[in-house]
């Protein structure tokens, strides 16, 4: 069970902070406890989730050590590219929705590599691929920012300095 002030990854919302744990005074079932989540990087909403729900995809934010370990493995991460647009889109959507930082890294690395390849031919990524890469970067950079104590805008520079091969993710 999470505690108040814990940082969590909640679905595609990104990093949230648990601001309260309590019962819903307006609910018919007054015995159910709820987490009250506030997205850290967009505070225009509040999310209420049942504490005991098995359907909720929520996990703790990685520790600084876990983030540094993941960054160190970025050069060896496999890529997920396939030429079939539908299959690729489905695979990338699954990776994005997985809520797993390792999958986000693979997705970003794959799309970044493809973007570089296409750039040399004077082409761009498809809009769908570009959007997927941006969403994966947003999720990953938010989590890394919280774990490293920096802003999401500083994450790419941090990664580039930490990985000698300047792997961009």
C-alpha cells in the first residue's frame, strides 16, 4: 500500500503524488478507501482510485539507482521496429501503455533511430510515430526527473552526459 506523499506512475497520466488516502463521503459504499492523486507536472486535475482495485495500473516511481542503471543499459537496449505500420503501431501502443520504463526506453530508442535514418534521406517520421515517441519521452522524462531531482527539461541533457555514447532517449 502506498502512503501520502508517495510518487507513483499512474497509467498514461504520468507521475502523480498521493495527496490523501481516505473514504468517499458521497459514495454508497462508505467502507472503500481511495487514493487521491495529483499529477505532478499538470496540476489541473485530481484522480481518485480505490485502494484495493486490481484494475488500477499504478506503480512506484523508480529510485535514483534504478534510473541510473536503466540509463547505463540504454546503448544495449533492443529496438522494436517493424515495417508493417499497423503491427508497429499496435506494438508501440502496447509498449507505451505497459507503464514500464524499460519499454518506454526501447520505444524511444527505436523511433529516435528511425528518425535519424529517415532524416538522412530527407524524410520524417509519420505523425503517429512522432506522437508515440513524444508520449513515451514525456512519461520517461517525468519519472526520471522525480527520481533524479531535476526538471523534465533537464533529463535529456543528463542522459547524454551520463551515457558516453550520447544515446538520445
